[in-house]
């Protein structure tokens, strides 16, 4: 039995542990707990999946305006639980919570590119980014 919840107060240590068990930690700053905490606190939609024992086995972390677009920044499922529908369910619940009237947007990890068409998502031909600049300074809004 998997328990899904909207969990905005997710703890950074628990999130990092799930990222590591999902392999998403390869592309996240898991060694910078302050940054991870900021990522969590400034998200406005976090859906979690927990095992019967309460272990965090999946996370969908998103930023949304609840009216037009939803950016799904992180989708992580523990490797031991992958291929059981948890990722699909996390995406579905995220979209429903954000509002089905929003466009759900995500940038796929290289290892997951083949997953998203499999669950019915459509590739968009033009995603544009400005890469982050690594620094030790605090964000401008603080």
C-alpha cells in the first residue's frame, strides 16, 4: 500500500535520501543542505509517496501558479520501487493539485527521456534555458 500526500513541509534530509535512492542525486546539489532546503521551501507543490512503513519512496516537487503553468522540477522514485506506477501517479496527482487547466512542464533527465512518452506526455520541440551560475552568494530576493 503506497500513501500519497501533499507534503510542503518535507524535510531536506529525507528528500536527499530519496534522491540518492532514485539516482536523481547525480544531478542535484545533495551535498549542499542549505540549497536543498531552499529548493523545498520555495516550492509550492510537493507530492510524496510513502511505503507502508513511512519510508519516502517518491517525490514530485513543483512550482505552479495554479492557473496557467506547472513546472515539475523534480520527479524521483526509489529504484527499488520503479516500474510500479509510482512516477505516473505522482505526475497525475501533481497535475490535478496544480489544476488540469495548467500546462505541466518538465525537463527530462537523460536516463528518463524514454519514460515520459511511455506515460502519455508529449515532447516539446523548443525548450530554452539559461544555465545557472554557481556561486556562494544568496539569492537576490533574500
